[in-house]
C-alpha cells in the first residue's frame, strides 16, 4: 500500500510532467509562432513604408499577410536621357532626311499585378517577384528638328509625323535595352536585402523566369 506521502509525491511528479509537457509542446511553440507572426507582420509594415505596397507574407505555410497593392506599378528608378534619331526617305535616288533630338524621362520598375510574395524561414526569407521592366517613357517637350530636303524629294508635313513616331519608338527600344531596368532591379534588391537584414534574415530572391539568386 502506498502511504499518503508517496501518493502526494506521485501526484506532484505527474503535475510537474504535465506542466513540463505543456510548456514544451504547447506554450513554447505558441510563443515562437507568435513571435514569428509578429516579425512577419513587421516585415510587411516595413515594405509598405518603403515601397507603398504590402507583399504576401507566409510563415510555416500560413499566410500571415495578403498582398495589398494600392498601385498597379511600382517605379523604382526614374532617369532622363537625350536621344537622337535620323529619319530618311529615298525616292528616285533623292533622299530627304529629318534629324530629331530630344529628352525623355524613363521609369523602370515592377508590374504589381503579378505575384509578389515573401516566405519567412528561421534565418532566411525567400522573395518571389516579377522581373522589372520599362514602365513608361515620357518626352520632355524639348524636341528639335533639322530638315534636309532631297533634290526632288521635299519634306512634307506627314514626314514630320512619321519621323516623330519613329523617333519615339527608337527611344523606347533604346530605353528597354539600356541600363535603366538593370539599375532598377539592383536598387530594389539592395533595399529588400537591407530591410531583411534588420530582421536577421538572409535573402533569396526568386524571379518567375530565372533561377534563384542569393544575397547575403
């Protein structure tokens, strides 16, 4: 037969085991999860403050924040450049030429209609986002024309219009292939990495059409 003292001791041990099990199985994981969720929410707030939109944020396969996009496009780089184009037309070996010179403002950034998501790990954050692109190209209103008539092929009003359209299209091709888009990408990656470092995370940036690139 157990004495009352032994019974009390057994009950005390069982209570201690139950308390320890609760702390290890329920309380600690819950506290860790809550801290992870609060950290994820803070990351979302940091992104909103820096870029004026909130990405989708996931922790332990749970979406903590849904993507919230008040704007459709995010311009991360604005660059002005001067562009020159020569339009010409030849008729019966007589060539007329219009040289156009003007300034454009190019804006490069991201299409936020596409998914922008952050998956939070213990020490790492994986960011899935679209590639940056040329968002807009605006003339600055300082266009200058230099006309050169052919001997029997003079410049007509329609030629000016055709030349201007060709000038604008050529500027778009130039801007899309220039360093603007690459610089927009590098600038955004640097800002993302800086934000995540504040939260003790290394960053894996995953674009939808290229392999992952790791930033420390």
